[in-house]
C-alpha cells in the first residue's frame, strides 16, 4: 500500500516537472516570436481575413526552401519506382485482356470493335455528339480532301451531371434537336458518331454498356445500360429528330482515329484532360477476351480504361496522404486511383493539399492561409500551368494566382516554393502517364510509333509534352522511335472517321 502511494506521489512530481518544462518552452517560443520575427517572413503580412497564423519556425529562406523540398520529396518518383509501375501495369493489362482474369481485373481493356484505321480517303457529312466532361458538343463534320467542322458547345449543368439518367439523355437530345434546327439539317439522315468518354463494355460498334461513371458524373440508372439505347429513347420521347447512330466510341479511340487519318504510324490514343485514359491497336491473338469474328484485319483497338489502374491497391506504394485525402473526399472513393494522380480534375487539388500542409507548418505565407485557399477545389489545375509558365525567377503569374486566392503579400521565396509544389505535382503526373505510354509502346513493339494525344492538361501545361517525351525515352526498349502528337479534335473528327470506317467495312 505504502509503495503504491510513494509511486503515486513520484508520478505527480514527474507530471508537475513536465508541465513546468512545457510552460518554459512555450514562454521562450512566444519570446522568440515577438523579439525576432524571422527575416523570411518580415515582408509577409497577408491581409487575408481567415485562418489563424500558425506557429512560424525560425528559419532562413534557404532553410525554408529545403524544408519545403523535403516535404515534397514523396511526390518525386524514382526511376526504379517508375519501372515498377510499368511492370505492374503490364501485368494488369494482361489480366484485363484474359478471359478468366477479366472479371476481377481493375483495368478492363474493353475491345472497341474498331478494327481498321482510316486510310485518309474517307468522305462525307457526319454528325457527332461529344459527352465526356462539363461540356457537351454537337458537331457537323465534312470529311474530304480536307476536314471542316461546325460545332456548338452546350453546358451540362451540375444538377444534370448527378441527376437522373433520363434527365441527362433528354438534355443531350434537346441540344441535338436545337443544333439540327439551327443548321437546317432536318431533311437529311446523317450518320452520327457518339463519343461517350466513360468506361463502357462494348458489345458491338453501336452498343456500349456503361461500366461506371467517372469525372464527377453520377446519373442514376445508367450504369449497366446501353447508352446508345438510352439516347435513342430520349430522341424518341421528343419525336422531332431523325438520326442514324453508326458508332459509339471513347474519346481515346476518336483521338487515335483522328491522328491516324493522316499519320499512318499512329497506334495509340491518349487523353490527359479532366480524366485520363489510353487506347491502342492490339493483335487479336493477344485479346483472349475477344468474342467477335477472326476475319482480317486480325486486330482491334483496345480501350484500356487505365484510369482504374491501382484500384486493387497495386499502386499504394507510390500513393501519398494527399492522394488518399482526395480519393476519400471524391464522388467515387476507391476508384480511378491512377486517374486521380494524373488528370486535370485532381491535379490542382493535390497541389492545394500540399500547400495547405506547408502553410500549417509555417513554411509558406508566414503560416497564414486565406479563406479561399482553405476551400476544397479552389486551386484550379489551370493555375499549375499558369504558374509554371512564368520564366525562371519571375513570379508574375504566380502572384496573380495567389492574389486570386486572397494571398496578397507572398514573398519571392513563397512564390518559388509554390512553384516547386506545382512542378512536383505535374512532373509526377507526366511521368506516370509516360510510364503508361511506354508499356503500350513496348507491347506494340514496332520500330516507329506515333502517339496521338489530347486533353487540357497535355495541351495547356507548358512542359507536359517534354516531361513525357523525356521519361518515355528512358522507359522504352532501346532503338524504338516514337513521337507524341497533338491530335486535333478527336471527339469530333475521330467520331466521324469511326462512322466512316464502319460504313466502309459494312459495304464490303
Ligand atoms: C474515362 C475514360 C475517358 C477518360 C478521358 C476517364 O475518366 O473513364 O473513358 O477516356 O476519362 O476523358
């Protein structure tokens, strides 16, 4: 009993000492803050109203920059990690293509039923519909010696993106009808290609069942259904439009076809935009899954749907706390994990998460955040492109972006460090996309292959093309040649070409 009491009083003594120690440290910290606010933050007086100033460590500019670099280190992929990503992707693609392994595979490798590439002589007038992001487009395409196009963009309001399936298809049918009336196309029965850029299991050139929604869409009652049928029903409900749907395709297929029209080495279509995905021309003998005919040509375009790479945990070794946060807060947790590390829908938010952490550790903006910066989604992916477009050492765009975010007094060190965050995020995305393309190039194994690319990230990021090119050349078999080519309007011209090639094959 006594011993216990003695132990108790010892513990109390120790606790008291600890508390005194903590108080001393707190006083000396407050003292250090008031006496010598560090140089690095002396000009940082953000007028932003929100968020308390965090504890600011006593550090020189150089120390700050080094600490920021340390924290960003986990976003930098080593050559070994990238090689491992390639090896795993190769295995996952094989699983997707295998008849027995496909049901469990994360990467579905959907055969598109597009077996032929265009020969450049396709002609005619076509309609195309393009749904895959926040906008929906209707296009009228004239294929011939040259290609001309007339199109109109319609918004897809957020409530429609997450409303009912009928609501979405009624909206599409209404836009189509108003386009046909405006352009006075009512008398012609034009062939139509429908670019529907979501994962679909195709059962033919005009039949595609939605496997799952991605990119912020979640319309009820569409998963598992044939989207061509849903479109036809919506058109029938209106009763004022006549169309002939000749093909349904993914935007990657459109991108590949559009580029292959004039470039006969083109075998891969890649999108790095709101989402990411790639398709490629595969030999039938390697598509165990294929249930179509074995006629010539013995090949088919495979829509890999590689955005879902990693959904079975195989990429966890490179994923970070930021990736986990983004996934957890997304509309589709646990899904599209590779896409969430690469594409435009998520890149800005990854950068914001890193920046928020740096602010909370007192390493940016004197530890002071802003109301806007604290809002999810406020750091747009286009900001990354803008910030990285500044010439080295110049922070014009960076300051404009930070001001838009309510951060008005950033120092040069802050700007340089924000830029570093953006570079780490975009470089990782470009290298991961490059790893994917390298795997496809190595599979195709031809001497010289052109990769058709589209998407806002690839188009507008100032270094994405170069970063990808540099990394692919490290990852492909020695001696192979490749080039990444911006593909003009895959979703429009590509859709018309799929429709044209389909009618050519039909008439044989
Ligand atoms: C979709 C793909 C599409 C890609 C690019 C992904 O979210 O699943 O079907 O090709 O985005 O638009």
